C-alpha cells in the first residue's frame, strides 16, 4: 500500500526519517508553500523512482547524525531566506521571493569537494544543493532532474542587486541571468569555515560545521495525487 503524505517538502522530510528500506511508494498531496518535489513530479509519468540525498551532518555541538532528503540542502544565503520566508507564510510560494527582498547576502569561506576531488575553499554567500528543478516554487535548476542519479550544487557569490536579478530571471522562467556556478555530482563534502545554520528540505537545523552528501539513485518511488494536480498547477 502506498504511503500518502499530505504537505510540502518538509513534511516528506520528516516521514523519510522514520522509514527503513525497502521504502513504500509515496503519494504526495502537495499542500506546502514550495512543493519543489511535487512540482517536478507533476509532468512526469507516474510513479517515478526518484533519487534521495543521504546527508551526514557534523553539528557544531553533539554527535554526527544522518538524514535523508528528497529536495535540498543549503548553507548561508538560501538558509537565511528559508528562515525569513516564515515571516511571509501567507504569501505561499511567493513567501520565498518576499524574503529575498529583505535578505542581504554575506560572504563566508566554504570548503567544497565533489566526487573525491581535492577540496577547494571559496568565498561565497551560500551553497544550495538540489535534487529538484524547483526551489521555493520556481525553477532555479532548469537542467536538474530528480531521477538522473545526480544532484546539482549552486555556489552563490552575488551581492544584493545581482542576486535579486538572478531571482527575477528564475521567476520569469527565462533564465537569462544565472551568475551562480552549478556543478553536478554524486558525492560532495561541504564545510563552512565557521558553524552555520543548515537547511534540509525546507527545515531549519542548528549550526553545522560539515555535511557529506551522497546521492542514492532511484531510491524511492513517488507520485502526486491526480485529484490535486490540475493542468499547469505545478509548472513554471
């Protein structure tokens, strides 16, 4: 029997932590604000065997722990925008766009290593790892796929106005301005120079010093409920 999950990416995140392989098929009834995974699934044949992200977290205090994600992982600017989007929750998916208007990007050093290559330290405003094309209700990773065995890492380094232009480009669907570097990977290690709050699938966690992300291909069969998937509802 499929497991029906009514909510957004955060609701699915909490259910994933309780499941053990072999996972049941998940039917998503999208009722969150961003619904990144549901928006990705809507135009695909149903169900789809999606990839999961296994994230091992080293918190600033306490023992390491592991979480499963279906959508996103971030440090820095995207995490701050996610937190401030709660102020505008009544705007639904536009809450993230509103939060970006009151968030100033701040640079920090973040060490990044992909697929066993040596780590490189970059001066960035944030890092966003995504398993889906959608972020906050809009297509931010037009070439990403939730079922290709790869995750996409966006390295953000823009100041306020270029970052705002980046958002507007994504919201328009034109993607004419994309100043961020995007790398596809199967395994990544991210380590900010100072403990930083962490976001996993829209859920905010205490500061962490390191995350190891491993893509688990075709790990979970998912679909969206047809009765709540009107034509065009989850496409941008």
